[in-house]
C-alpha cells in the first residue's frame, strides 16, 4: 500500500476519535452514549486490523481465524460484564 492509504486511514481514525468526543459530550443518556462510543471504537479497531495489521492481504483462512478469535473474545467480555452485573445486584438475564 502507498503512504497515501495509511494517511487516509489515520485521518479516518482521527475523525472517529473526534466523533467519540462529540458523542461523549452530547448529553445523551449513559446507555446511548456507551453504545455510540463502543460502536465508533469498534469501527476504529476494524480499520486498524484491516489496514495497519495487513489483514486485508492475508489468506482467507487467516482472516477467518482472526475473526473467530475476536468473536471468542467478545463472548468472554460479554460474559464477564453480565457476571459482574449479577454479582453487583444489578439483575440477571
């Protein structure tokens, strides 16, 4: 890839951070603000993985293995958050 592509991705990441700050300071209800920030951060993580970690050039099997690892990590994180919420007395699912 040429340097122009890396600079364009970097500018995209800067814009995503600026949008996260806008969402944070927009006065939204906490649940909506968290969802917006997590969504924007997920897009930023995807950009980093695809372009800076060169996932776009990897064989399909490697990309699928990477995605499977991400999904497993997401499942563990969701389980941890639910477990912490139940332990704190915030209800159950």
